[in-house]
């Protein structure tokens, strides 16, 4: 047996990552499905995320998401992702991120990757997988979208590339011009009716699938009557729904212990009720067939965003980039000696 040695470090930038993810969205949904099933089988370690907050910038934060994912993946790592909403005022994206992948035999990192695209990709793939599982098909008569930023755009691209049948979209953003620009881009790729909604409530009306992708720090949607027509709600931003709306729905997440914390809507509901009985289960439960959606009730999927999903998508991208001879390879990163 040959002795262990530090692996080379491969640096992979946003362009190379986008080139892979943009071309293979259907495959990436299956990568995320496999990651969820591996996590559900207990072949993972996913500690709680750590939140670095700034006393002088209440809306800004940097989150550390360490994880290990076994099974077919066998990789460890950490995502370090910053969210600074005021960045958009200066013409730069709100989120920036780096993903480090670690070799499980030596512990050495072997990849450093731009990760805002990885993060948005795994979030969107998770959302679309959840939507398909809860709706039972790749079909939605009308889709409401609240918040038309990066995450919403990625979710829509997954819906498009997975050939979802959608008759119409209703878009709402606090910046109507942003919703209009998003709608104009969508119109180049679909014949579906696209409407910019005047109020957030309009993005729920007659929509059987609703996407919440805002930067809200506390609940702003309080009326359970918005859910009276039993839609599926993808609650990706985690803090939009007041407890009374959570309690009116059947609730699913990706990992209960992770999602019911950090003042998410689920956490606030736990504080109000004193228990977690309102959480029906996880996406893993649905994928394994241990639970089913009650079609007579609204369903809310509130995924916290597990680090194992970043590892799954990141390693998939890394392996494709390296196999194609791309990425910047640093053979002496740890030794300081060229080899």
C-alpha cells in the first residue's frame, strides 16, 4: 500500500462552475435526491451552522456550514457564505461564498471553489425536487414568485430545464422594476402568461405553487386565508410566514433539528406552541414513502439548506472539471515544493 500524501489543490472559479451546472440541471436534481437519501440513511454528519453576525450591520451575516456526506459521495468540507443585502445598492450580488472540499482519508482540502453558484444550484434543485414530490408531477397551473432575485431565477431555470408544464406566473418584488426585468427574461423562454403582481397577496391567489425567495428577517405574511386553496409553498427564505400560517399547513423540511432554530418561522412557531408537533416530517420521509402529502391541506416546504447538499453538488462539479483537465491545479499548495 502506498503511503498517504497531501492531494493537489484545485481552484475552481464561477465561470467553470456555471458552465457545468447550466448544462446539467436535470442531472443535478438527481444528485440532490441522492444526497437527501444518503443523509436520511444516516450516512452523513451535518453539525449546526454557525452564524457570524455584526453588531453594526443587523441585516448582514456570514454562515459556516461544515458537513460530511458518505455513501457514493465520501467527501467532507465547509461552505463559508456571506449575505450582505446592502451590496445590491452598489451593483454587486448580495451573497458570496467559498466551498472547501476535504479528502476523507487524509483530511486535507483538495478543492477551493466559488460557491454562490453551488449554493444557489443546490437550493433550487432542492426546491424543485420538493415541489415535484409534493405536487406529484412536474405540473403547476400557476406559479407565484415572491422575491425575484438570484434564488428565484435559479429555481425558474430548473423548472424550465426539467420541462415543467406551467400556464402562468405571478411575480412580486418590493422593487417592481426588478420583477419586470425578471419577467422580461422569462418571456424569452416561455409562452406562459407572466404577470407582475401589485401586492404580495396576489402572488398567492390562484397559484398552486408559490415560491418565497426573499431576504426577510422576520414574518411579513400573517393571513392563513392566503393558503385556503391548498397550494404548495416553497418557503426557501424561511422567515416569511407567521406562526399562524405555519399552523394552518402541513409542514415539511429537510432536517427538523436544523430548521427549527435561528428564529425561522418554524422556530417562532415552536416558541409559540411549546412543541414541534406541527412539523409533519422531512423531504427524506416523502422520498422514502414514509409520509404523504394531505391534498386537502396546504403544504409548506421549509428547507434549512443542509451543508451535505453543497458537498454533493460541489463534488459533482469538481469531478467533472478535473476530468476535463480544467481548474487551476496547485500540486505544491501544502508542501511548498513543486512536484
